[in-house]
C-alpha cells in the first residue's frame, strides 16, 4: 500500500494567469505543498501553463477538480470578479481555500464565504501574505519591543506611477502570459494593492474602528486599446483609526510617482521600510535630536536587523515576494490543527477596510464646502 505523507498537503490551482507563474517560482521553497493539478476556464492557458512547468495534470473542468479527493487546498488565482463564485463552490465541495486578494468584491459575499468556511470547518485565507515576510515580521518585533515608544501615526504609501503610460503590454510573466491590464484598470489599484499594508497594520495594531476615505478616478481615459467598462478609482487616501488608538493614513494610486514606503511614527522615533514588496527590505529606525534650540528631525538613522535573511526567489520583477508562503502557512496550520495566521476572520476584516476605501466615493460623506473666492493673479514678474 502506498504510504500517505501526512505532513504534505495536496493543492490545485484555479486560474493559470499572470500571477500563477509567480506562485510556481516559490513553490519549491515549500516541500510540504504538493501541486497535483491546474485548471483555467481558458483550457489552452491551463495546458500551456502545465506544459511549461511540467505539472502532472490539467483538469478539464472545475467539477473534475472538485471531484478529486486528493486535493486539500484550492488556490484561487482567478480574476477578482471570479473570486467569490470559485471560492464558494470549492468550500461547498469541502476544499480549503487560499484566495488571491480581494477575498470578494462585496462585503456580503466575503461574509458568506467566511460563514461557509466556519460551518464546514474549512480554512479560508486571502492574499497578500507579505505579513509573513522577514521584513514585516521584523517591523512587528521592533514594535513589540517598544523600539519607538508609543505609536501615534502611520504613513503608508502604495503609489505606482502613471501605469497607463508605461509599456505594460510588454509585461509578460515567465511563461509568456500578458499582464491583464484591462482587468487591473477596471478593478483598480486600491483593491489590488491596499491589502499589502492593511494586512500589516491590522496585525500590528489590531482591528480598525473607522475608515475615513476618499477615492476617485483621476484619469478616466487610460488610452488603452480596449474600452474600460469601469472607471475604478486610480487614487485613494484613507485614514484608518484602530481601536488601539493608532491612526494610519494609507494612499494608493497609479498616478503619483512610485512610493511603497511605510513610516510608523512613535514618541521615540520613526520605524520604516522602503518597499513592502521586498520580503527582505531593510528596516530602519530614525530618531530626532534636540541640539540647542533646534530639533533635527530623524537625523539619527539606525538599521534594525532583519529577524532572518530572506531567501532569493529566483525571478526578476517589480517585487521579490514568496507568493506561496501564505499557502504553506495554511498547510502547516491544517497539519498541526491550529489556527492559520491569515485566518478567515482576519482576511474578512482586511477585505472590509479595503472595500470601504475603494467605495468611499459612493458611500463616504465628504464635507461640502460653503465658502469660495475669486481667482488670484500671479505676481506680474512671474506671468
Ligand atoms: N498581476 C499581478 O501582478 C498580480 C500580482 C499579485 C496578485 N495578483 C492577483 O492575482 C489574481 C489573478 O491575477 P492575474 O494577474 O493572474 O490575472 P490573469 O487575468 O492573468 O489570470 C487570471 C486567470 O484566471 C482565469 N479565470 C478567471 N475566472 C475564472 C473562472 N471562473 N474559472 C476558471 N478560470 C478563471 C482566467 O482565464 C485567467 O487565465 C488577481 O486576484 C490579482 O489581484 C495579481
């Protein structure tokens, strides 16, 4: 009789697109994950993907995949608009789900998925998993060690520059899949990227109490060769107030120049990093000095050593992330019969924050100004 390795979990991928290649680039770092097959509604894609990565099996349909008793965890790497429906049928079929972000496009859908997972005793997690990175874990440790005193404020930026002016049609994944620009523009940078910091902030500072946000589509005509059906926000800014008292300002855009920095401001200094998309990004602490009557802001910069070195991920790209680390965390939680660090309730809370920011333009209560003034002339010497 063939022995079953109980420390391994069998996984299958639904959605063999741009991001799936990145998962394949780091799966070898996690020998506890056994990829048994893939599926895509575009069967040519699935076949090409499986051939490129020498994968054992291509499922001809979702039903066939769900009927395979070997599969423990399904990786839902479909487009955001398919996340809910795919995750739902997988949970109904008794599979654990690791979903790409967002968990769902509507809060009611996300709640339904979490309730379903809980009723069935299944694990459900949503990407991103960068909270498990060496950098995020180091920042968290510095906070626990009170390195910057009481934290008051956080500035987190997820700006990516004028993406629609970039040569995005040349962006191909390793196996040659084009970056899905229509979908990316229609979903918008907030739903795509806010989670990279929201997940850190909720882990570090606990649940959020309120989200006061503004979101807007500043460039409705992105001059693509396809017409966009949705003018998703390409800029958003939110102030998130945590029950613990910390306030975070989070900005997301594909308008302002690239800036993925994080600054956590405490009474005793600023704890920061330059980019959350690098699992091994250095962590620093900046302290201010009072000299005479002057305060020299942040002049004293110290590196705070990473808790451990980040491995090399063997790919080139705008990021260096171990996409499979969250799946591996789920697999080991199942094996050890313990809660997953990226739990369903944690994912739901983060999804709620991100949706609140994304939808702020419809649901927010912007203060309507009542005063105005006539245009001012520039100085004559500047005209
Ligand atoms: N593009 C990136 O750089 C990037 C990075 C990190 C995370 N993500 C996330 O990964 C997910 C996928 O993005 P992508 O860039 O790979 O998109 P993509 O369009 O390249 O690939 C998605 C794939 O899912 C398939 N699919 C969609 N609905 C399906 C369904 N109902 N059944 C079966 N297959 C279905 C599509 O045919 C496609 O091949 C998104 O949630 C996105 O937010 C993308």
